[in-house]
C-alpha cells in the first residue's frame, strides 16, 4: 500500500529572521497535527517600518501522514 500525505499551508512570523518564522509555522502546526514529515517554504516576505524590517513572514506547506483506521 502506498504512503499518503496531506499538506496544509501555514504562515509563520518572527521579528528575528525568516528561519525563525518558518520554525514558528512548524511549531504552530505541531500543536494540532501529528506525524509531520516535512515543511516546504513556498514564499517569504517582510514588513518594513521606518526603513527597517520589523517582521519576517514565511508561507510554509506542512506535510503529514494520513492516519487510516481499519
């Protein structure tokens, strides 16, 4: 039987870096999803205020296994 995964898209943010924004997305997903197998950063953006980046954002596709009963 083939493995099946489901993907959800989450946006993470951090005042520190894109990496921390991606990590925040994975940590938030892990609160409600079991069996996360991968994370794919599909885009990055930033909020700029007064010539400085104040918030980093990443859009992340989170893959996790599909649980089957029976």
